[in-house]
C-alpha cells in the first residue's frame, strides 16, 4: 500500500518545498506542450496583453511552455500605437514582442487598418471637418509605413485589414469606406507591401464561412493579385460556439481557399459555451446586451457535461485543422486561460465563459487533452500529417532591405515621445 503511494508522497513533498510559482511552473512543464504536438502541422499561438505580461508571470510561463507564436492582443491597434497625429507609442507592443522574441516565438502584427479601437482624430482634420480622401490616404500611408516599417524583419505576419465585409458580402460602411471608397483595401495592402516586404500580409475577418462574406474575401484576393498587390492569405477569426459553425461549413471554406491558392491562419480562436444573447452569430464588437441570469448559467462553475462538450468540439476542430494543415500556417487562440478571455465581457458584460484550453487557475481542461489527442492519434490516409514541418524558430527570413534605423529604434521609444514624421 505504502509502496504504491510512494510516488505521490514524493511528489507532494517536492511540491511543499517549492515556492507556489515554482510549483505551478513544474506542473506546467510536465504537460505535453501544444507546440510539440502541433509543430509538424502549423504554428500554435496565443494573444497576450501587456497587462498579463506585467502582472501574471505564471500565465507567461504557461504561454512559454505551450505556444510558439504571440499576437499582441491590443497593443498594435491604432489607438494603442498611434495616439495623436504623428505621435506613436510603441512601449507596450515592444515589451510583448521582446517576450516572444526571447522565447523564440513568431510575432504576429494585429492590426493595421480597422474601424474599431481607432481614435476619432483619424477621421477628422484639426478644424473639425472630415478628412478628404487624400488626407485620409496620407494618414493611412504614414501609419502603415511607420508601424509595419518599424517591425519589418521582426513581425512575420500582419493582419493588414480587419473586418471589411458584412455577411452578405457588401462592404462594411466604415469611415475608411465612406471617405476613400472600396479602393482603401487596395491602398492598405500596397502600403503594407512596400513597408514590410518580408512579412506575410493577411486579410482577417469573422464569419468567413458565410457564403456572401467568403465570396467577397475571395474576390478581394483575386483583385489584389490581378493588380500585382501582394496578399499572402486570409485569417479566419475563430470566435465560435459549441454548435456554430459546423465542421462541414468550415471544411467547405478551407477547400474553397485551397482551390484559390489561398493560405489560411485560424486567428482569434475561442469557443463560447454560453447561450447566444442575440440571433446573429459572429463577433461584431459594436453589439452589446444587458446581463441577465439566463445568459450567464455557469457563473458558479462549468458543469462536467459542458466541459466535455467543449472538449469534443475542440477535438473535432483540431482534427479538421490537421486534415488541412497543408494550407494552415497557424492556429492562434485568443488568450491563454479562461480568466483572460474577452468573451467574459462580449456581447454581454460580466458573464463567466469558458472558451479556452486552460481554466481560471491555469490548469489544463478536458479541451486541452482533446487537442493533444487530436494532434497525436494515428490517422488512416494521413497525407498532410507532418509532411512539411513549419519553421517554429520564431524568426523570419532575413529581409535584404531591412531598415537598420528602425531596428535600432525598436524598444527604445517612450510612450508619447514624438516621432520623427512630420504631422500633417
Ligand atoms: C475582433 C478583433 C480582435 C479583438 C476581438 C475582441 O475580433 O479582431 O482584435 O478586439 O474583436 O477581443
């Protein structure tokens, strides 16, 4: 009896002599790393905020152990990085990118042009009048040259544009669209291509399985390519639910992209287990609904059957990704633990959601084990499996025209310090 308990007793004694953080790190390090099981197929990333980086070393250890790619969750968005006309603030983004670089992870830029999380001044002149198309294009160009140019040779992928279409394929009526017209997409990719020649350039959106939106995205890729403007792939935001979208819908979309020669990243993946507060699936940030008890059923904890349903769903999705690994560059989860997820506050503020692979105490959930199983089980007819291991070194090919001024500057600029560009 004592003999059989010995390993457990030994383990408990060792834990007792460790500081809590060391014990947590030891536990994390014993789990199979997601990056090891996904590595031969695609990169596996997570989003990281400056707040988690600064205040939560245990989550940072978990991230270092499991992931090989980092996307700054908010810190490269316009309102973080380009605070006033010509005034840039890179300190927080630099800290996250440094963490990723030191850990040998790839660095993902999110996002250059979007209509959310962008300051009002971008749309207006100092007189209060709305910008002309020429003014706005100049602002766009300066922003992309400055931000994408600064990280050229460092960031491996940029989301150049986020969420430009509706489900029916119409252009989203943003100020970019209203002032410049549909050509704004073309300009953004052209400027990004000039500013960051060695970086993969992506269009990123939610609900890309919707036929209208998907057709619009495919048409965008065709149009850009026919004009010699580089677009390397499409980011499919994975803000999904337990029953939406179906694996079949996703698979049909991946097959269409393959036929078009379009590479894919699954970006922003998280699977809400909560009831829908509205009729429309998707991830439109402008939606917001009032908190009601029936919309927050698991405030006291996740019932085992829902935990299992989530695990089953993650398993099915990672099997799908594995089957299509020939066109999937990367899968990025939107946060590391349930505590960090934006889904707790969208589209209803203050709910308890459980959309990720690690729980609020950073422990692996059933969903984590389902992913490990999906990525390691033997498959019949496994054509794509591990045939083309992706580079997981976190470093992109040396860019021959890399701007050494920008490189020297990285990490040295204080927030709010004036940039050397002339304001308009
Ligand atoms: C969109 C954006 C992300 C993020 C989420 C909410 O999907 O692309 O950057 O803001 O909304 O976290």
